[in-house]
């Protein structure tokens, strides 16, 4: 009996130690990431929110409280009002262009014709470059003295020539074209993956029931593409709300405020005018705009997972 008891004690000790280690090992593994995210994401968000309520104007920090004065003054500025309007218009046009081009090209590539891989690479090539390169190229294309205007002149379509980025009526559309050219390939890849994930049995069953190809497209394919479409809207909308480098390179917000964006104004306020309180307020407004776009999607995703 004594021998048996002495043998059980080390086993119990090892099992207890093993249980404790297995229990806390995952926490120890993710603890560094949690600490870094807490410091470099949420702590800095909190610090930015605090700065937006201060009177920090100039190089030297000034933490004198100003309440919500900066936000009130910000929304009263004609420039920021134009920025918000430009952002909304740019986002809507950008999303429509990317989704239509991406879905249309995905449907064509899903026909399994010869050269599909070649055209996939062509559509995906713009994703390999940055918005800075894209903006530089399209700024040259939209130059009133050459680029697309020179091409229109060569084909005797002079009536289509336009100042493009130099005109307040067309400058924002030029940004949309450049951004859609780069990101439509991303939508194409997402939609193409979704189309090829649809089982052929669903289409065959619809054909057996007498459904036409158009009805199959409307009743079978499009409903199955809704989650992918929503994901594309969230990702592209997040990009469009924070667009900076493309605007900086192509127009720098001009002519006037025709293409100015909140992110560009934030950069100007902080790094050129030393208005740190105003820049922080703009940053918080951008955060709220992005949250209004992403939070409903996260709620919908969680509810979908719970229903499953």
C-alpha cells in the first residue's frame, strides 16, 4: 500500500503540472502580440483621441483641454466639407467601377476559353504595383498636352479632348479611373474564385428543371456571389476612405479642393501647418467612418456563424 501511494504522488504532480502548462501555454504564446497591439494600436488611438481635444498648435506639445471645439471648427471648414463630399462620391464610383469590371471579367474568364491564364495575369498585374506608381503613370496619361489627348487627336476625335485632371468637373473621375484600374483585378480574383467554387451539379440541376442560362445566372449564381460582393465592398471601401498616396501623386487635392480628401488634409494640417489638434481630429473622423463601414459587416459575420 505504501509503495503504491508513493508511486501515485509523482504521477499526480506531473499531471497537475502538465494540466497547468497546457492551460496557460496559449496565453503565453499570444501575450506578446496582445501587448504590442494594445500599445501600438489601441493606446495610440486613445492618444490621438486625447490630442484631438487639446489646443496643440505648433511644434511644442500643448495639452490644454479644448473639448470638442476642434471637431466643431473642423466641420465648419469649407475644405473639410469638400473633403467629405469628395470621399463619399469617390467611394461610390470606385466601388461600382471595381465590382462591375471585376465581376464582368470574372464571368468571361470562367468560360474556360483558351488564354484564360494569360488574361488573369494581365488583370492581376496592377496589384503588383503601388498607388504611387499608378498615380504617376495616370498623371502622365491625363496630361492635357499629351497622353490620351494626343491619342484622341491622332484618331481625329478632338471633340473628346479634355483637361482631365486640370478641370474641377473631371479631376475626381480621373482618380476613380486610376484607382479602379488597379483594384478591379482584385475583385476579379475574388469573383472568379467564387464562380469556380459553385458546384456544377447546381447548374446542371437547374438546366434539367428547364431554366435558361439567364435565369440560372440570376437565380443561382448571383445569390451565391452575395458574400463575396459584400467582402469586396468592405475591403475596397476601407481603401477608398483612407486613400492618400494616389491623390498626393496625381492631383495633391487640386484643382482647388476638387479632389481633396480627409487623409490628405490631415497630412497637410500636421506636417505643413503644425495643427496637431486638427490633424488628430481628422484622424478620429476617418476612424469613425471606417468603423461605420466595417462594424456592421463584423456583426453580420458573427450572426451568420451563430446561425450555422
